[in-house]
C-alpha cells in the first residue's frame, strides 16, 4: 500500500528591525526604516523511501528571505521604497529518486519597488507605483546550476490610481 508517512525537520530564526528617524531635522524626521531577515533549515525524507532532502532541495522551501523598507511621510505626501531577496529554491521537485537531478530550481532574486502617494482630499489619494524597478528576471535550471533552463523577463509594472475612502 501507499503511505505518506515520513520524517521532516525544520528550524530557523528571524531578525526584525524598525528605526524611526525623529531625531533628524525638518523633512527627514518622518523617515522610517524597517527590515527583516529569515533563515530556515529543513531536512528529512519527506515520505520518499531512501531519499534525503535538505534546505534548498525541499520542494517549495525558501531557506532565506530579506526584506528592507524605507518610508517617508510629510503632510499630504508619502513615499516608500522596498527591497526583497529570496534565496535559491526548488520550485518543481521530482519524488522519483532516479529523477532528482531533474528538479527545477529558481535562482536567488532581488526585487526593488517604489510607491508614491499624494492625498489631495481628506478621503482621496493619488497613488503611483513601480514594481520590479530593475526588471529582475526569474532564472531557472534543472539539476545543474550552470545550465539555465528558463529565463523569464516579467517586466516592470507601473501602476497609477485614485483611492477613495467613504
């Protein structure tokens, strides 16, 4: 019969930081910096007899993420800049032991985003955003890191809109 029993272990930690710059002069006193770093480890057979997977080889498991944000507000204006890093991870795993070398990995990725706001009435705000400012691609390989399988350019997304609260 089939069984989904197996062993898996995970551990990790996260560090978060928030700094408000109220001590700075004038317009800079509303600057805020926040960030976090998450580091995880995992290992086990995950129900596959004779197998042993760890860290980036565990399907869907991202061992390290980093987020940084810089925010600024002044009267009716606001701006935010964010950075996100995700480490290399398997995004399509084969459970067949003879095909593990065909696992599909996504390489680590750095994303930068920006958002600007202007509140022109008490309940109305103009928003302008740019996601993936530097058009960072998604890069995939199967089993051998030097042999790229897919290179996806998803582009930079620019959004603009009016937000109303009633």
